[in-house]
């Protein structure tokens, strides 16, 4: 018993003397600040060194990624220390308020907690957390599946759910069947304004709105969000197709980066038909979106070179369709992912906004012009037959080949 009292007193003492944890957390924060300065310092040192811009960019990126990972790990360590300290304080305070002095008292306390839902809610409010309350199996009402077979559950939990100002308790039941399914209390969901519909399996294709369809005429199973339209099989004809690009991870996104980072070695000077003055021609492209902005400015004929440089430095955005075609052609030549995208994509229907700009029509038109240009180039490069061409004919045709056609009767 004396040992139990000693352990509780040591925990109380630790809860009071927390200066070491606070000091360690502050020191970790200072270390994070020092590490973040390393990236800027290395960047400044590289600017004075004679290193090619593309290699300098790769070094800066590698250092920045390493510094970022180190800072994130240290930040997690610092937050963990503060969380541990806060949890310890809350637990010591809670134990004192409940009159717990020994480990036996604590075991009795937790035994009561398992049976008292109100006490659970009080503890959760004190620690600002939440737990799942177990439902007694005896209190579960019998449930039956679609075939009117009684279903057996191992247990269940009740979770309070809040949706758009509505509140209800939703019961989740655990079945012993090894199948990927979950049983929800639909009455509670109805109180939350949530509608769940189960339909029988239909031999068809389920597609969301605006999904790609390769055939001109196809039968599709459609579920409408409008209650006035009954779900069923519909015949879709003349449906517009095109790529839907909604994230940077999608091929065709103007900020997409392949795993090999092929475009890291491309410069503005690689764009055909666009003059970039001096060192601007050696500037790394970075992304197709950045290259498009630069190409749109430097290919303009209503500005001189000084005005173009000033517009680029000030972040002027003037998106030109012909400039995008040239940028896409460069990506087609440099990166296999972009080569694949250009060849198999018929058009662009939707693209994620970049800097609040929408450009689907311009992108779609530039892509189609590039595909026509590539097809014409391929057609011109096809080998042409030189010399006589062999053909099949009867034996009498040999006379025509030697003497030509003539009038009269041949014997």
C-alpha cells in the first residue's frame, strides 16, 4: 500500500515541476528556427558560386526538402512533449477531484467508469476528447436482412453526430460475418437530413455526371440526385468527351511533375519560335504553367524587350493559345508522361483553377492544334515508294509491257 501512495505522490510532483518540459519545448523551437535558416544560407552561397542554373535549382530543391522534413519531425516532437504535459496535468487534476490516492482506488474508479455513461461524458469534457460507448448486446433489438434472415451482431457503438446544425445518435453495429458491410441506424440519419438508398445489382455501367464515354451511343445506369427523376437505364447519345483534370497529380495538369522530373532540365530557350533575351533563355521552366506565362509575354509583338522583362518581373498574366501550343510541344518532346497524354487525349473538358484562372477552352484548342500538327508531321515523314511498282496480271499483259497496245488481231 505504501508503494501505491508513493507512485501517486511522484505523479503529483511531476505535474507541478514541469519547467524541464517547457524548457525542452522552447529549445526544440529554437533548433527548428536555426534549421530553417540553413536553406536560405545555402541558397545565398550558391548564388555566388559558378554553377549552372538547372543544377542550382536541383540543389536548392534537395536542401529545401531535407530542411522541411527535419523541421516537421522536430515540430511533431515538440507538440508531443506539450501534449504529454497537458494530458498529465489534466489527469492529476481529475484524480484529485475524485479522491483517488492509490492504484487500487484507480482500478475501482475505471470499473465504475465502464458502467456509467454520464461519468464517461464528464471525463471526456474534462480531457476535451471523445470515446465510443459500448451497447449491451441484450439491449439490441433483433434485425433482419433483405431475405428476412435474423442477423447476429457481436456488439455495437453509439456515436453522437452533428450535420449542419442537426444532431442525432447513430448506432454502428458490428457483425460477425466477414464481409465488407456496415449496418446504420437509418432513423437517426433521417433526423440528420441524410438519405441513404440501397439498390439491387443491375447489369449496366454506373457513371457520375460528366464522365467520359468512348462510344457515340451507349446504355448507362443513371442515379439522379433529384427525387423527381427515377433511377434506371438510359441511352446516352452524342455525349461530349474530354479529360477532367482536377489535381496536380493528374497527367495533363499544367503544374504536373513526373517522377523523373523531366522538365527540370528544360529552359525557356528550348521553346521554338520564341526569343528570350540573354540569361532568360537559360532560366529553368519549372512547370508548364510558368512556361506558358513566360511564353505568352515574350512572344508579344506590341512590346519591346525591356517592357517584356518588366511585365514578367511584375507577374503580368496574359495567356496566349499559341504560346500554350509551343509549351505543350516542348513537354511532348521532353517527357514520356506528356507524350502519352498528348497522344491519347482527345480534348480538355475541365481543368483545376490555377491562381483563380480558368482556361479550359484555350487548353482544349491548343491541344487539338498540336495533335493536328503532329499528325501532319508524321504523314510527311512516311516513306514514299521509289521506282517501278510490281503488280499481278495475266500472261498477255507481258506483250503490252514490251510493245505497248496496238490495233489488230494478235495470233
